[in-house]
């Protein structure tokens, strides 16, 4: 624990590959919530690892709007079936 009573963490820089439209939605949501992208992803992951929903109903409504704006049609069921388009590796 830190002097403020909050848990201390050690963050590392990492490079991850992520679907382009999904990244746009996450970045926009982080901006909307006044968070860094890393903080948003940490929160989502920590909630998921405890089997908890990371977003309130109001935030989910915002996510629906962002998905529409950025054309993100992928769903959770698609997550294990995603494949790179031929010739599009970067």
C-alpha cells in the first residue's frame, strides 16, 4: 500500500496487437471517462478476472454509440475466431 492507502503497482510497457475498430472504441471510451487507455484496460481486465461486469448501464449505452460510430460489429463470440486478413499483417 502507498501512503495514500492505495495499492502500489509496477507497470510495464508492452506492445499488443488489437483489432483496429476495437482499439478506436476503447480509446474513445477512455477519453470519455477521462482515463488513459492503460487504466481502462486494467479496469476491464480486473473486473473480468473476478467475473464482474466492468461497465454501468450508462457506460454501456456510450459503448453502443461508440461501436456504431466506429463500425465495430465484432461480438464476444467472435473473439476465438478472429483471423488476420491476407496481406494485412503489420
